[in-house]
C-alpha cells in the first residue's frame, strides 16, 4: 500500500497545474473567439493554427518547449496551454457563429446592441459547443500534465516516471489511477454544470 | 545548420527510427480501422447495445494516455505491443461512432428507392448505407490518425522505439539540437499524414456526400 502523504503533494501539484492552465486557456480563449467573430484574419489564423497544432504529437510539443522556454512549472503550464487553448477557441467560435441568422435579426429588431446580442443571444446558444470544447480541453490538459513531469513540473506524472525508472508498479499506479479519477471527475462535473447552465437543452453527446 | 541536422540525424539513427515509427503507426492504424468499423457495424445491427458501448468507449477516451499505458504494463508489458493496444483502444471510438452514425443516418428516400428496386437488406447495407457512410468513416479515421500518431510518439517513453525515443533522450539530456530535429520532424510527419487524410476525406465527400 502506498502512503497517502506520498500521493497528496503530487496530487495537489497536478490539480494546480491543470486548473491554472485551464483557467488561462478559458480566459484567453473566450475573448479570442469573440474577436474572431469580427476579424476575419484572426479567425483564419486561429482555425489553421488549431488544426495544425492539434495534429502534432503532445510529446513533441512538450519537448520543443524545453529549448524555447526552459523546464519547470511555468514552461509546463505553457505546454499545457498550447494544447488546450485552441480547442476552446475553435469550439467557442463555431458555437458563436452558428447561431441562426433569424435570431440575430430579431435581436437587432428589438434594439439590442452588438454587445447585448453577444451576451444574451450568441453565448447562451453556444453553451453546448463551449462546454464540449472546455471538456475536451480539460481532459487533454489532464493528460498533458502527466507528461510535463518529464520537464520538471512535478505532479502525478512524477510518480509515474519515478516508478517507470525504478520498475515500481505500485508507484506508477499511484500516479496513474488518481489521474484517471481526475479525468472522470472533469467529465461528470462538466456534464453536470452544462445541464445546470442550459436546462433547455438535452445533454450534448 | 544543415551539417548539425545531418549530424544529429545520423548519430541518433533517425532514418531507422522513422521507419520503426511508421511501422508501429500503420500496424496500429490498420488494426484500429478493422476493429472500429467492425464495432460500428455490430452496434448498428444491435442498436440496444450502442448506448452502453459508446459510454464505455467514451470513458476509455477520457483516460490520460500515459495512465492507460501504465495500466497496460501488467497485461502487455512495455514496448511495441502495449503501444499498439493503447492506440487501438483510443481509436475505436471515433471510427465506430462515425461508422454507426453514417450507417444509421442514410436518407430514407434512397433506402426506399433501393427497396423499390428489389434489393435485399444485406444489399441495401453494402450498396447504399456503406457508400453513403464513407465520408463520415473517413473523418473518424482521420481523428484516429492524429490520436495514433500522438500515442506512438508517447510509446517511445515506454520502450516502443520510434521517434519518441530520441525526443525523450533530448529532454533528459536537455539537448536542444536533438529536440528540434526530432520534434520538428515528427511534427511535420504528423501534419502531412493529417493533411493527406483530410484530402482523402474531402475527396470521398465530393464523391459520396452529395446526393
């Protein structure tokens, strides 16, 4: 049996890593998506970047961060953001831009300003797409955060890699199993939150 | 610049690493396509099993890839085999889900036309439903290609060889030259494969998508 205190610190580090990266991604991603509605060039750059960067293996992204930025906690955060920002921007933009033109027209008709249309028409309509993006990004961030232990971020990945180096199965599992539980927690909690925020829609599968 | 690249390339034997990488990748992808399409087809024929099956596959999909590779160690050890198993486990969902959706969502008019021409149910499946599902299946395979490429690279950490191995060496030794050469090369490979898959997907969409 592995001692609880052995897991506690890496677990907290892991959570800190994932949540920091995720919050930065959301804080950057939503405004970027709204801006992309108005600037065609930004939209093209974001979409092309999203598709290209998504194809590149995570290990390569994490590796290339090392010579460019260095090792440690913040480079790891940047590596995770590089992975999780684009799905959020892409999904949010798709959600915001696929609102029915008739709804926009009637919102304009009752005299809503541009900002009010975004706030009361576009964003509520985009909830399912935004949540799908955030869920995807959260699960991605969780799995990249294990890998970034290679570049010295600490967290549950450190247990996995120490166990791997020492052929210590118990240690590897004490890193892997909590990470899986965190992933399942993200999945269920975000599903629940989506249902609470958009009760008029069926769950988005 | 070019001399440095060739030096790293030769010293870390990247030609063989690339071949190794592509062999693992294509084995995993072929297995994933076979398993995925079969699963999609079986679920299409046993509709009641579809929701629980997709829920299970969805749950597997949320597992961090490294955690899955760790869980596979007691079953399959380390090296090439667990990497391929992990690739297949991750790739079944997109391929099976798209196959299922494609088969189930053929337009009723076309099915009616087929029946009026006297086609039997298996013929309707193979002559109408499958061709109509090609673009969606290709889309699923494209997602699987990206997933597989990522996991095969990751397999390098778990002793599977391929281009992940020099990347790991580069990170452990903090050697920018190895990281840049191997990282950019594997990035280019991934982007090219994804682009090729995208091309095939849109070709199929043009051929089978518009009726």
